[in-house]
């Protein structure tokens, strides 16, 4: 795989650094996406098309270490942690929590590129794997077979409804915006006049409830989106 097909993700609240790394890495043939907070960064990292994550430790809201712990429960995405020079305790905690490498700020651009190349070489033969099964209490989803069970009883969903429920289960506890879901499911912009998503959520609730699952766990966050608890 060439660098031109490598998609890197930077999660750092410094917009200047984001611009600098976008320019630097594009010159090396990489594609870089920049998120300035942990919440949006986590959603982007879980999308499945990222080859390596550059993660700052100190982020507003959820810290980089907390985000790393969440990611490590879900897959093996290579992670290069970034933090202030001399923050030894953060470096140790990051490595303990599953970071693959660590680089102190301010760093030499050449060293960053070399570390990225080394990490990708180590993982190039080990593609990032996404979980094929998700379990939330009595609810079980199998992505490989598109099967859903509630306490052992099968639930029939359409392919699109399965993808919607899988996304919500994959990001359980997080509110996914309607805009994000429309892009992922329908490949179009969200319109307040379009009730397609609401209709599918309603049908999923009804089917899960009939199988004995507490449908109230599939929550509507008015004005925001949906969340599966």
C-alpha cells in the first residue's frame, strides 16, 4: 500500500498545528483529517477508513487517554500519542493504555514522518480490524451475517435498518447527529422535511420491543439525533 492511499487522523485542539501537519503530510503523500475535539475525533476514528491516529493527550472534554481507552476496547488502530515535552507521567500512561508510540511537542517534522512510517510498516500486514459482533446486554448483533438477537430470539431488520442499529450500537452512549447518519446511510444531506430516518428508527424500536428489548434505550435527542444506551 502506497502513502497516497494512507488516511491519517489528527485529534488535536490546536488549529495551527492542524494546518501545519496537513501541509507537511500531504507533501509526503498522506491524506490527513483533523478533528479538534475528542468526541468528533472518536466518531471519525471509528468510521473504519483510518490507518493511523495522531492523538493529543490534552483535549477539551474527554482527554486523549480516555479516548484511547475507548478505542482499544473496539479495535487495534495504530496510535501515536502527542503531548507537551517533559510530560513523563502522561507518556507512561499513554503507553500503558495501548498507545503504539509517543512523541513530545514541539517535535521535529522529520522525526514525526519517520515514526509514522515505522508504525505503518509494523501494521501494514495487520490491517485494522473492526469488531464483527457487538453485545449490549440481551441485544446481540453480528455484522458478518447481519443477524440480530434479543436474548436468543431473532429480530428481522432490513439491511438499512441493520446498518443504522449497528452504527448506534458501535457508538453506544453517544448521540449521533441526523446529519452524520444521513451521510453514512443515505449519502445525502439531512433535511428537516425528510422523515426517512425517523421512520426507520420507529420501526427498529417496534421490532426490538416485540422481541423483549427495552426500546426506550434507543433514545431520540430532540434537535440533535439518536443515541443507543
